[in-house]
C-alpha cells in the first residue's frame, strides 16, 4: 500500500497516476485531510507560494520544495507539483519513466499544439524534455507522429463534418485483460434482433439531426462486430446506408477482431457494403498464451482468417498485438512479429498491456503476481523494428493507466493505409457520434470545447431506455 496525504483537494488524479507509475504493483490511495494509512507514505503541502513534497517519515523541513510564482496558473502549479513528485520518487526508487511526468492518454496533443503555433521541432523537443522530463526517444516519437497526423487529417471536414462509431457489444468470449462493454454472444443470440432494433432507432435520429453534415469516417467496433451472423451484419450495414449519406466517407472500418468469428460469408457481406478497412487481431501467435487469456482460436485460425480476407479482396487489414501478456518475453515477441511479417498486414497496432481493475487480469495478478508480466524497452523495439521492416511508419499513439512498463500503444501503417478514425479518437479534433451500448459521443466546438454524452453499458438497459439514449444525444448534438 502506498498512501499520499495532501492538505487540500487539488490534483488528486494526477498525483495518483504519477505515484502509481512508480509503484505499479502497489495499491495507491490519495487522502485529503485524513491520516495516511499503512505502508510507504508521502505528504504533499499545497501552499500559495509553493509546493512541498516529503516522505512521511521525514521532518517537514527536510522535504523537497518548489516555489510558485504568485500569479501561477493552475496548469503551471500542476506541472511544478508533478516535477517535484517525479524528481523525488525517481531518486527514491532509482527509476526513470519513459514518459516522465505525463500521465494523460494523449501525449501527442502537446507537440501537435506546438506545431500548430509554428514552433520548430528542436524547440518542441526541448520543451517536452524540460517540462515533462520525457525521454528523448519518446519525445522524438511523439513529434514524428504529430507531424504525420496533421498531414493525414488535413482533408477532413472539421466544421461541417463528423465521424460515426457504431458499437456491437458481443464477443465469442471475454478476454482476460478486457474491460470493454462486451457480452458473450452465446447468451445474447436470441436478443441480437432487439439490440439492432434499438440501434436502428438511434441511427434514424442521428441521421436526421445531422443530415446536413458530412460523414468522414465510420468505425464499427465492440466487442466483436463479426460475432453477428451474416444476415445480421447485412441488416446493420444496410441500415447505416439507409440513414446516413456515406458518399463522402474516406474510411469505413469494421473490427473483425477474433479469428473465430470470421467466415467467408461474413467477409462477403462486408465487401458488398464497401468496408475499406478491417482488423484481424491475434494479440499473440503463441498458442499457450491465447488459451490463458481466453481467446478460443489458434494461431492457425488467424492465418486462415487473414488468407480468406485477402482472397475476398480486402487490401487494408490491420493486426493488433499486445506486449506484456502473462509469461511472454522477448523471444515470444520475436516469434509473434515474425509470424505476422509472413502474413504481411497493411498496419500493425502494438499495445502495451494495460491492467484494468474491471478485467479478469486483476484477479489473475492477485493470484500469480506481477512478475509474469514483462514489457521492456527491448520488446517495444522488437515490435517497432518489425513494423519498420514491413514498410510501416508510426501514425498514432496513446497511453492508458497502469500500462505494463509505463510505455504506450502505437499504430504503425504502410503509407496510405492509416486508420483515420484512430487518430480522431485520440486527438479530439472532430465530433464523433457514437451509437450503441457503452458508447460515448464527443462534440467538438470551434473554440476547442468538448462535451460528451454516454449510453448505458448494460445491453438490456440500452434496449429498454433507447428513447432516453436518443434524448441524451439530442441535448448534445442539437440543444448545446
């Protein structure tokens, strides 16, 4: 247990995230105005003229101290606090974090903003190193990706357009690490029609409310959309074309995801409706790990599904892998990336395992410990090198809480095969209207303001309360 005691409620989330990054195996609690609990403890004093941070077992006068200007903004005070925590804990633990003090999920927004203001790259890198203590390697990576993102997004209709997300919350099984809205399809087979009824009702409303706007990208995710039967997929895609003008769509993605959900008939339906990009995600090509994490398909099924998709004419196929899965080391990452190289996908998304409290992985760690989860600079470089050897370049990046090794997720793609929606969801520069259980819509205003509305995660409640879900969208898209 790590406890942090602060003298007033401010920056609790940032404090928790940064301390947790140094102690990933520990439960971290932040208290305000209460006595700290058991375990290693830190105390933070937030004063008008500065910030103090010290170990609980030290006298207050021996703690680290950083002064704040009298007119310091909240953002400046937060940076000073995080710099102080980072320096103290880095010295105390002997650790350095690749992303320094950055705890948010969108680090590329920082260089993106600076590029928009015309700042030169060397100045951006220096600012990121000095302000956030980011490593030079990660600084260069984030600048490279920000530059590429600007170029890719240059053709979008920001003011008069939006992107559409449609969620299918069903999977063959629930993976050990997953915390997404996902329900085993076997238990819901008889009610898929009801779900599609509700989804179509949402489609009809949004299609009319935003009928004068251009749809730039469509992404059907989940869950695993291809758990639907061919006729159900056809119904869904036909409805999308019925309620929306998709004549300007630059990218239409469907997550085929699980190899055990892919058939020739389903791929033919996707092709019929003009799907331009699909994902076939092995996560690993090691069979023992696939069984451990609850994916009921084999590496051979991944190969067969990929070959089938190519045969049906799909020329933009993404594959996902996860680094840091239980029991996997460098040799396993080498094997997985070599097997993927043989398939030659058009893009590769490299995920660092994130430990979600709501996932089965949390319980697995309690029983087996953190030692079996290994993600390192070396494994990240193996994956990045494999992507480069396939002619790919990094085009988007995001981070999550409690990521293995404190690293990141990076999307690599061959030129012209980028996932535009992936960039949009991270950079928050275009309105995204999301339909389905557990989905979150984000409206982006011209002044940069962002407002959100969500749909209930429970499928039964979503079906029952579909009129309420539509009313939430009306307030977001029309009234606000």
